[in-house]
C-alpha cells in the first residue's frame, strides 16, 4: 500500500549542500550538530516513519475520522501511534529544553518533519500546530503562560488547534467576528464559531488548547482589532491538572476529498456563555502573534510538497521497475516500463523537483537557525529578510509542484493509479489542500510581490539574485561542458528575472492590475529559479565529490538531475516572465457574466 | 451540487467559427444542417443534460455501483435516465438511419456529446462505446451482423463493452492472450480474462455486446495475430431475441478515485468453456478494426477535457460571484472574489482554454464529416491526414488541460473545494482517468511524433503550419493593434515550431532517446499552438461581428479571451520547444536505483 522508505542519503546530501552554502559550521551553537549526529537522528526517525506511521496512512484514508455526539474518534491505531510519537520525544524535537524538549535546530527538525509528512500527512497535522504554538508562547507568552502550557504541549499530553477561519471569512482574517469580553479577572469570555479547525477535536490527548482569534468589545474594525486567546477545551486548574469542560464544542467534521484521517472540525465557542480564554500577547496584536505560527506553518506546509513529491517518486519508481509492459524503443525487448523514455521523463521530473525543493526547504530552516543564533544585528536582518522572501515562494511553489507530482505519479501507474487500492490516488487527494491552507497560492503571491518585493524596493530579491549569479559562476568555473551549459542557463535566467523585476519596480499606479494578475506567474518563475539555483549548488558539490572519487554513481545522478531540470523545467521560467509582462491582457476588458 | 447549464451560445459560436474555416456550407449534404437546426438540437440536449443527467452526477459519485453475486447494480436513477436517454433518441443521434438512428453529422453530435460529458461523465460512458461499435460494424461487419446488432445498439436496448486490456498487458495490446477457437460453424469459443472493462456489466440494458480482442490458435505472435470478436452476454437467437447466458461473467468492479457511477469491470469469458463469439472483420486484423473505435473514442475523450473545463469554469464563476471575501485591490471595498485579479486570472485561464479546446474538438468533428461526404479523393486524403494529426494532440492535450482546469476550480473554491459537498472535488477525481484511458498521454505523443510527423516526413504538420500562419495573417490584416500583437505572436510561434520540427526530421539514430523523451513536451507545444490558432480565428471572427455591431459585449469578451491566452499560455509553447531540443539531458546518464 503506502510504504515509505526515508531517503536518508538524499536528505543528508541536501543538508551537506546547505551546510556548504550557509556556514552553519562556523556558528558555535549549530556546529555541534554535525553530520554523524544528524544521521543518527534521521535514522531513528526513518524507522518510526516506516514502521509506525506509514502503515497507518491507508488505514486513516479508508476509515477516516468519526463524529458522534459531539466528539471525534480517530482511525484505528491513531492513538497508539500518537503515544509512541510522544514517548519517542518526537513532539518536542525542536521545542524548548526548559520544558522538556530536545531543542534541536530546524535544519534537523525539517528533514524529520519531511518524513512524518511523507509517511502519514493526515496523522501528523497536529505536530506543526504544537510546534507553532510553542513558538508563539516563547515569543509572546508570560512566564506563567509558558509554565501553564509548554510542558504539556512539548510532551504531547495536550495538543493545539489554530482557530482562525470563520464561516463567512475564509482567508480574510480582518472579517473575524468572534467576541472576547473581559471578565475583570484577567480572563475573557469567548463566543463565536470557527470552521476548518484541524484537530479541533479528537481522542488522542487529554486536552486541546485552541488558539482563537477574536475581538474585544472596543476593538477597532479590521485586522488591527484582533486579539489572540488561548482557549483550552478543559479548564486548567492552579496545579496544572485538568478541570471542568470549557464550553468548547465540536459541532461536526468535514467530509473531505483527502486527509480523511485528520479531523477538520467546526467549532462553537461559548454556546452556553461559559467559554473562558486568556489573552496571549497584547490586545489587538493577535495577528502579529498568529503570523509567528503561520510562518512556521508555511515552511512546514512547503515541506509537505517535498514529502508528497518523495512519495510520488518512490512509488512510481518501484512500480515502473516491477511493471513489465511494451517493447524497448531501441532494443525491441519486452521491458519494465522504467526503460521507456517517457516514463523516465516522468520519474526524473518528480525526482529533480523533489531534490531541488528539499534543498530550498532545508536552506530556509538553516537560515532561521542562523538568524536565531547570530549576534550580529546586520547579519540577523539579512537572514530574516532572506527567509521572509523565500518563505512565500517556497510555500506556494512547493505545494503546487507537490500537486503536479502527485498527478504524475498516478500517470506512471496508469489505470492502476486510478484504482484506490494501489494507494497513489490518495497522495493526490491528500495533496489537494496544501496549496490552499496556510494561505493560498494567490495570497502567498500577493505577499511576495507587494510586501517582499515592492515594499522592499527589490533589495532582498536583488541580493538573492546576486547569490544565484555567484552560484552560476562557481558552477561555470569548474571547466566541464555539462556544468558550463547549466551555468550559462542560470545566468540567463537571472538576467531575465532582473530585468523583469526592474520593470515591476518602476510600475505606475496604472499597472496595479498587471502586478496583481502577474503575481502567481512571477512566484512560479521565482520558484523555478530557486530550484535551478539549488540544483546548480548540488551539481557543483557533486562534481567535487566525483573529482574526489566519492560515490561517483550517486553524485553523477545528482548532476543528471540538475541537467534534466534545466532542460525540462527551467525554460518555463522565461515563459512565466513573459506572462508577468502582460498579465493583464484581456483581463481589463473582459466582462464576467454568468 | 453539480448543476450544469449548457453553454449554448459558446457552442453555437464555436460552430460558426468552425463553419467559416471548413467550408461545411459548401458541402451539399452537410449544408442542410444549418445554424437554426443545430440550435434546436442543442437546446433540447441542453434541457436533457440539465434536467436529467446533471442531478444524478453527485448521486452516482456518492452511491457508486454495487457488485453482488456476479452482477452490477448502477446508482439510483441511472436506469430511468438511461431509458429516457434512449427514448429521446440520443443514443442513435449520430448512428445510421438504416437502423433507426438520426445520422446527424459529428459536428452536431460532438457539442451534444460535450453536454453529456459535462453533466454526468460517469453515466454516459456507455455512449461512446455504442457509437464506436456502430462505426466498426458499419466498416467491417457483414450485412447479417449489422442486422443482428445495429438496431438494438442504436435504440439502446443493448449496450457495448470494449474488452481490450488484460491483467498483465495494460496498454500493450500485442501481449493479448485471450483465446478464440473456431468451432467449425463459423463461430469461435472464447476464453480469457479482461480488466478495466467500462460498463462490462450493469443493469441498464437487456444485453451487452462485448467487443473482445483475442487470438485464434494459429495466429502469429504480437499485434498481427489479434482478431476482434463480438461476444454478447446473452446469446442472440435467430429471430434476434435474447437467448441463453453466454458464459460472460463479471468477477468484480474496481474501487476508483472517481467515476464511481461507471462500473469498471473485471470480466471472465468462458469460465465454463461455453462462451461463443463471432468474428468481426478478418482474422488477425482485429487491431485495425479496433482502431476505428479508438479514433472515435479519442475524439470523444478529448471532448471530456472540454466538458470538465466547462464545468470547472461554470462552477468557479458562480462561486466567485457569490462569495464575498477580502477587499478590492484598488477601491478597498469588500467585494465578491470575482473582483480579485488573481481569481479573474484563474477564471479566464479556464475559460480561454475551454473555448479554444472546444473549437479544436468541433473542428476535428467537422473535418471527419467532410472526409465522409467528399467525393474528391485528394481532398479526402488531405482531410484524413489532418484528422490523423490533430486527434492524438487533441486527445492528450485536452485531457491534460481538463485535469489542470479541474484543479484550478478547486483552487478558486479554496477550502470549500476540498470539501466533497460542494461537488467540485468530484470533477478532479473523475477527470484523473481521462489522460490515461483510450491511450495515455505518452502513447498519444509517441503516435504523434513517430507516426504522424516522422513517418509522414512532416508533410501534414507543415500543411497545418501553413494554415496557422494564414490565420495569423488574416488576423493581422484587420488593422487593430490588439489583433496585430496576437498575429505577430502566433507567427512567431509558427516559426519556432517549424524550425524545431525541421531539426526533428533531420534527427539521426543517435537522437532516438531525445525524440522519445521530448514527445510529450512537443505534444504540449502543438496543443498550445492549436489553441492559439483557434483563438486567432475566434478573435478575427469576433472582430468582424463587432464591426457589424452584433452583440459587442459577447464578441469583445471572445477577443479578450484570446488576448488572455496569448499572454498566459502561449509563452509556454516556446518553453516546451526548448525542452524538445534537449529532452534527453540527464536521461542518458541517470542510473535508476530504488
């Protein structure tokens, strides 16, 4: 069904390439997490992913969650796996050591995260929520709040739900209507409805802490009047034990296309006017706090694209190797379909994209680590700017690619892929939400164009382009024809991107429609550029390894993946940039009539 | 849920553009089917699609078919709809008048077909099979066979199943192992297993005629040893009435990602050595006969891409119009999401592609009609060559686009699209098979590159390119800036395509890997070119209408659609052609290891 073998070698290789680019080795705190330490962690995580999580993936899809009498029952085996997950210390892997976590850097946590996401995406949805909440509390919580929540979250005794979306608001948080009325004792009475709440209710943990966006009575309208509240399902007594029910009711779960094992809940807070929450951070600054969680979630969601890509490739390769059909195009022999060039094209298309996206995801994680462990203010700012620029691109592009790869996987399986029993249709169904939740592709693209490029006068992007050009130069300097070709292609891609960005920066008010309509195509172009960049780094690194005669087959394959990507995917960048230049064509004059 | 309103205006407009291109009006037989006649037929069909078929679409998805004790039960309402379909004469719409059909030309039948496919794809799968079988019998059947089968098929008393695929053969028909042993009385005893047989068993009709590919005892190996047999589920008595069970057993149905209402059967023929078939056409010429059906099926499957695109657009537009969320980018007002440029981008992306693909599909239908009603041998050859070239491009490209559009529709719906109740997830799940059945995209691309281009020395393609260039010239000659821009873009696209094709024609034996690996990218490029071509025709036609002050809003919209496509999709053609030139990059050196 949906077996999973953690690609340890590819992950460690990606981390080596990232180490080389970022100078993690020079950071005192991070340097201690050397390759052999990381390998040991990943190996253990790989065993857990393969042995415990992957076998439950299809179970969760077939059974789904049940909703009866106001409570949610997870699929068979979910509770046991959850307990093992916590006992293994996986929940707190990257959380604060002060509260029982292992506080590993993100550049290790993200490969581990990738394994969970590949092996059983529906199951592990609670993990990013707990991780994000621990970040929020670390940034904005009082000491009392940290003490109250963090140990329980780190250990997995309690889980976290993120209650943003309201029935009529969707992605538009400014339209939040849930109310929070101060009680005079420092607490607030919460009342409102939320939908699409992942793991809003379940039977895995003894309590569920809802992070609820709501408005206090005198709050200003719009997004500047939203506050963040911690609203546990059961109240928490002074001694930290579980108290009375806090009027946090699940009113139903969604019947979804995929992620059947992950309960998506409609929640009603304060039906009996008895729902109490406590403010996290300052009043009316709720969105700022929530953005901390959302940035974490965007990185993690981008990794979901990688995880789906890896599953798609692994399964396709296995099937293509085992499935004998048709004759070889040159020998005429009856062969496995892995011998057919068009099948190879699909396999390398999935694999090269997964390898590139993985490198971007791990790179972002490493840059966040560096920004948290650097003492140089200018460096911290530069790192944060880079992360802020890369995150929306990675989130949106990786999830779009994840969807495309899941579709390609079904194509490799042919008719068998359409049949549910083979398990690959599930990848496609599960993946369909990842371009939507945590901010749709359109929302990421708007963030990219307007906040990360235009508001910044293109500075962060130009710095990035300088780095990409340097990578191209280093690749070209290796004096090998195949690498030089790629170096030239990447330099061209930078040039085309630069000149398009220059035009964008000079766009007048009359070009706003064009900017908006071209935002997703621009994001796609930049996503492709980032992939090309990382594959150039990978090819350069691999060529050094070949020169040193280290595992030449593996490293030659890495170069081949880069060559494939440059031939099959990089040309799309130029097409997307063309579109950006005239993205409003037809839009202004079209009259939408049903 | 899944409402459907037949786009009568768009369909009639597409037919007008096709009429103008093909000269149907000059053909004596075809000219009588004038626009007002066609409009009347389409209007009736539209009522049936909306009133009877569309309401059952979600029912079929939710209930699916049931398999008990060797027989298949279709979803509630299916049988009633089937009877109404036949009573309305829809089954025999394009079948022989000699046997009760209405024998309408394909350029009318395909718009009608599109309606069925939009409204309820799973239900109407039996229709293309009956249509294809009637073509086979018309071409290859004896008079006795025609008499035996056709009236019953045309009236819908009996349906047809197409039994090609075997458990270990997939698309590889040469590997067929089903046996057919002559009985000395002109009949054959059939024995073998087939899988993925659409409507192989069901409870709709009184008999099911299986067209089975099998080998006679002395048949040569491979594809030259395959014969075609008609194998009814129940034997047919001399007087045409239904006789004994013919040992045609359904052994199970597939649990699929989509098309739940269409039973996909595993069949076993002759378990008790009592399955009798009769030869259709000559022994060992079975594939040739089956190709007649498959060509019909390829066109119809391409139309499925159009049908899915239309549903995706209709639903997205309705949802985007009704759903209020977010603020307008320039006015700052709270608006329906149809006002957001990125949503408009997605809407026009779906609509422009659907409009273009529709024109291609109807054009192919009209060309087939002309080839069947022309007496000029050279003209018939030219028409057939054009159809042979266009068919694999249309089948593969339209179905790939159909899948992409169904994905875009879910994106417009956001989280609501992931929830099954809104009905649009079903479009995506249903559509996932259309790039696979009736020959995968890879198989269409191989047919295109090796049979339709290289074996033909590029003649048919060069003739096509000449026509596309003429369309561009006509568009450019209208002396309007917007049209001239598109004309120049299309001319460029032709130039780039020509020079790439020239290189392909000169490719040596050492470039076979490149040709194979580049076949799908080339097909995608040519698909894009065809869409650009038809949109150029549409824009030119619309501009004439505007000049004549006929329905200027509608016709201006058609020009806007063309402009949008040229900005957002045509640039992809150049990227795909780049890829074709180096499609083997990395492939030759990569070593596939699990």
